[in-house]
C-alpha cells in the first residue's frame, strides 16, 4: 500500500482554555516532531492577530497577521492554510496541531482545511478539549461573547452557551482533562449532550491515537444539519434527563411564540427541527443554550418538493427524510430534544403539547392554517 505523504493536521478546539492548552501540550509530547500552530485573537481590537508556533520544547516562532474586514476569524482563515503548507513543505513535521482560539468554532476551520486538502495536507481529526466540571456553567452562560471579551469580530453576536454547544457537538472526539470537582452529574450531562463522541482521557495514550483516526468534513456537516442531525436519544441518569419529543401535528405559530421563553429556559440545551402551521413547507431549526434561542429557516421539507428535486440533496438528507416519512405529511415533523439536569419532563411535555394545533384547527386544513397569526415573521423575515 502506498504511504500517504501528506502532513496530518488535527484541530483542537474549546472554550475551556486551560483544558485545551493541556491537550495540545500532551499531543506535542506524545507525538515526536509535532508542531502546534495557534492564532491568538486577544489583540484583535488593535487590528492584528498574533501567530504562535511551538513544539514540545517551547516557542519556535511568532508573527502578526492583519485583520481582514475587522474580522479576526477571516484573518485566521487566510493565514492558516499557507502556514500549514509551509510546515508541510519542510518535511519535518509529523503532526500539525492547530490550537483554535477560545471562541473559534472548529467546523469553519475544518472546512477551510478540507477545501485545501491535496498533495500536502490531510485533516485527520477534530478534538474538543473538555473540563467536565465546566460543561454546565459554560452551557448555561447566556452572556454575549463580546461581554466576555471573546468575540471574534465586531459584529459577533454569539453567546458563550451556544458557541460552547457547537464546539462540543461538532467534534467526534472529546478529550477530557482530570478535575476532582467533576461529579457523576457532570459526566452524565456530557454523555447525553454528545452520546456518539469518543471520549478519551487527555493523559492517556488514546489521545495521540485519536489525533490520527481520520475525519470526514461532509459527514460531520450532515450530522449537524437540522434536517438530518444525529440528535441524542432518550436518557435519564445521575440527575440528568434527555427528553426526545416527536409529533406529526404542526405548531400553532402564536401559541408557540408565546411559549418560547419558557421552552428555551426549560433545559440547559435543546435543539432539533419543527414545523409551523402557517409555514407548512418550511423546515425550521431550533437551537437553544444558555437561555438564548435561535430559530432559522433551514430550507424546504422534502415533502414539499417534486420527486425529481430529491437528487439535489445529499444522501444523508434523503435517508433521513425517508426514515421520517409519514403517509400524510411526508418528512414534516416535530423532533425536538431537551437535555438538562433537573429537567421537568412532564411540565415540558404539557407545554409543548399545548402549542400544537387543536383537533378543530388541524381539521380545518392547510389553506386555513396559512391564515393563522404570523407570529414568527419578526424572527424569520427580519426587515
């Protein structure tokens, strides 16, 4: 078999900065001739990003990168691949460890590297570093990144909670550092938030092995898309509960809108897909953490399209729609998942049920549904 001559690249992400640095340090010590590349966005307010390169023995080089359109992440994207190619060209680096700055999300950087894979680079995995004792405090943090001094651009409107959730759920590997303050509830929460993740101890030999395990950016993206996301299953362990709520009947837009605050505060994390009676052809994404909710138009339900249009969508999307198929509504459904310590399961189910169309409203049919109060227009159709 021909040996792959491309330089392996692994991304290490996470808002838990101390845990992330510990994971990177351990990789550098475990893998001979490995080098870490880090873009420090702390000084982005002054117009520059600091580039740091180091190995297990210490710092090797540093430099500055100018901001592009007041966006530190844009500067990172522009500088990242050329630096990695320079490392690959030297032929001396066995593994390039890209340590992402605190609020940088791994998906964007993984897709940048994957787009430039070829004769020099290969993305071999994405790892999020985790301090188990900090999972809930970060997930429940509704502060804007700007308030915490962690914004990656002047217009960055993300929160600590939703950023941390995406960092956690995108990575197929979670590297856990040891913390005596972490208890069984913390570990149950982590397991339920991302049940398909491979958890490795940062101080184990599994960490270096995981760095080379392989990564497919298209599969990772599909697993995050609301139409076919690999959402958690029902669970109840050590005080942490995951409720999976699935229904076929659409939501009444006004009643759901009035319940949004209670619903997004009912759990530390909730996500999924849903449909509104007045927008029956639109697949809507639900994404909530830290008491903040994002509702977005995620495109059409496949049931609203002619059969020939299915070929325009990836196989995972087609498979998900087929598995969800209903004789009357096709793939249209409510599929919401709520995960939290101390979840009031019965109260949450009652609230969700109260937001569905009543029997009389449902029987009126789609033409009547479209005349219901368009309560979500301000969220989905901003001026």
